[in-house]
C-alpha cells in the first residue's frame, strides 16, 4: 500500500460486561499488555475477522472472559475513531451477568478484574464514554423490561432485587413502593421457598416468570 492510499479501517467488537458485586454496579476490564495504551485498563474486545457474525463474535468474547453462557447480551451502538492511532469501527455490546456464574481468566497478561462503575480510572480508547452510554441504556431499560434477570440468580429475595435496582440507578428506592410495583408487573413470581438472611425471619424467594427479554 502506498503512502497516499488510506489505511483499511479495522472492525472490532467490544463488550461492556456488568455485574452487581458488593452492592455496587461493576464492569469487567482487562489490563492491556500491548501498545497502544499498554498497561491501561480497557474493555474486553477484539478484531472482527468476518468468520462469524458480529453477535457471535461478541458472544465468544463474553464466554472467553466470564466462562458463562446464555447471558443477557445486547448490541449497544457502533462508533468510530475510538482509537486515535488507526482508523476503525467498534461495534459495542453490553452484557449482564450474575457473579456466581463467572469464572474469570487466570493469566499473567491481559489480566481481567472488576471495577466499580462510579470509581473508574481514565481508560484506554475513550472507554469511559462507552461505559457511561451503556449504564444509561441499562437504567432506561429498567423501566420497561425485565432486564434485571441477567444480574440475578434463578431464585432471589425482594431485598436482593431492590439492591440490584438501586445499584444500577445509583439511588435508594422506597421499599414498600418498589415491592408493590414489582409484584404488579407480573415479571416475577414467588417460588414457594424461603431463605433465612442473618438473624431476620426467612424471606420469600421469587423468580422471573421468564428469563427471556420481556417488554412491558
């Protein structure tokens, strides 16, 4: 290729992987082991070689990083010029995972780690902007979908469900109003089982009526 010819743009998939850990919304990042931005934290992703669909490539990256399958995954947006060193297009996705299902890679390079969304360092490739956009998308969808199922185990208490909503929204919710609203949506149903939480009386367990996306 001559100096006058433009470089072919790179197409990459990026996955914003969220989980609720220690009561806070956290995102999975990897420490870069190559230039550019060697040593900085970034979202997991990779170049798309066209051998699979973009959705399949994002799913493969999600499985590689978390070891979990059948998770909530949704395309977020397509952006250009995230990497100032070369022309390219990034197709971003976000995923919701329940921490107990995750087995992070054990490696000396491209080390993965969870980071609180509200205390992120300056990330590579304008990834801070991408994460902020993903958080806004998840918050908006809480109002009209059952998207929270991706962050919870099959059976959960209403307290755990409320904690999940509060972690995403970044604000406390009125307990009585929240429970009344959730039970009225028919998105969740009692399992008939209970779980004891500390010294408190046993709490009823609930489950999502479906673990597929539902729109209200």
